[in-house]
C-alpha cells in the first residue's frame, strides 16, 4: 500500500492561513516543541514570521 502526500506551498496570505499557522505554532511550543520559540508566541509574532516566509 502506498500513501501519497501532496504538499502545496501557499501563494497568498489569508486570515485562515494566518490563524491556523498561529494555532499550530502556539500548540507546538506550548507542549515543548523545539521550533524556535521559548514561549508560545502571540498572533502578531507568528503573523510577522509568516510574512517573512512568504
């Protein structure tokens, strides 16, 4: 059995992408994930990071 995963890089930043990215980064940091934040970031911080990525 072969499972395929298709990844599509977003080309626009909408509020839904910003909100879901914030929830994911916040949750990963809150549970101890080593993703570059010492404490869960606020929405403005993840929005600024996402602006830099895209």
